[in-house]
């Protein structure tokens, strides 16, 4: 349960921001081009195959490090040799790190001087914008200026960052907004943690119910016997334990790459899709499946699934 925090009060008058996605803003707020208020630098990435550039030395932030409000430590470090070779600018303490590649919009505030990779823009503190306000505002304003690739993923570059329009309230209001959001988001994060723990417990409970039903049956008073399998334990006296291969006929799937997949042909079920897309049933009508050429059936007839077949994802 999230305890109530009073909403921010409405202002007396509003005006059109001139930016479609923003709409109206309080009359005394401003819309400015990002580069008019903020200076930033972009990091660097030494050759990944050169072990002399990586190891004990200087903190070097990657996108994976931007998972908390404040960056305390980095997973990787770069050596003095890398510094001497590339002479990068260091990001000082108190800057906002902003990912503009891959995980676009990930942010964190530095608590120490660090170097960053080339996917991160480091915004310096400004006299007109509080860094923590920028922490909340940048992932919205800058990402709204991003393009999209053919897969729908966000794309940013320095040109798009430079042309971003940002909302600039007075400093005292920026401070009030960040205080409000710190409290509100902390409560939401706590609620998420509670829900995530509940989900884990429900999944464990679900697994216990399933395991008990398939190994013990539904009659708690049934006579039991030792199954002879340690993890199973006792089973109802009239049940049997048999080898899987003595009951089912097994066949293996095909080794298929993305290049082999087509829009037409024989529907094909991908290993990863079993985990991410389907429940207990895969339906070629309801589920959108990629296909392989019909020639595969001639070469591998035993790999063709029939209605009612059971699919098991083997991770080996």
C-alpha cells in the first residue's frame, strides 16, 4: 500500500509551452534549448580486446552501472595506459550520467570523479538547473527527442541531445519538485519490492502445489510407497515410476539461425519464445510464428511437430 503524499498545487495561470508533447506549463516557467543551460561531455571506450587498457586503476562507468540514483562504484576500471593513450575528460563528482545508446534514458548521479564509456553523456551542474531535477527531467525531455530504429528501439545522438527543449522552472520550485518526487518514488519503489517478493512467494507456492499433485496425487489418505527416486520420495502405492524414454517417443528440433526464418513456409517455434511468449499451448492461428522453408521437412521429417505434441526446452 502506498501512503498518500499531497499532490503538487496548481498554479494560478498557465501558457502554451510551444512543444506539443509538453502542452501547457505554468506562466512563469521557461522552455529552453538544452545547450543554453547545460554543458555535457561524452565518454570513451578503449579497444575491448586490449587487456592493457582494463584492470586496476580508474573508475569507468558503463550503462550497467546506471541502476541506482547515485553512482557509488563501477563494475570496471581502466588503467593509466588507457588514460595516457586516449586522454579522456573525467566526469567530476555531482554530474548526471545519461545513457543515450542501448538503454536510452538510464541515469545516475556521480558521487566521485569517474570516466565513462562512449554511450554515456555527462551533464555538468548548472547555476540554473539542479542536478536532481535534471535526474527526473532528462529521461523524459531528452528521450522525447529520440528517433527510432526499424525495431522500434529509441535512438539518440549528440545532435538530437543538443536540439532538445527542456522545462526550466525557478530554482526553488525545482527543489520542491525533487523533494516531492524523492518521497513519492521511494514509496512506489518500496511497494514494487513488496510486490516482487509476493510474486516470488506465489511462484514457489505454485510449484509446490504442482509438484505435490504430480508426485503425491490428490488423495491425502492413499497408501504410499517409496518411489526409489530421492527427489520424488513416496508416491501412491498403485502408481509407477518409469523412464521417460520408455513412455514417450523423443525427437530433436532443428538448428536454425535468424537468416533461415521466413514469413511463409512451415511454422517454427523458437527456443526463447517458449519462455517469453507462450503459455501451455502454441496455436499457429493465435500466435504469430516465423517459418522455415518446406525443404526442411524433406531433410528432417522427425522434427515436424503434430497437434498435441509436448515441447520441452533443453538448455544443454
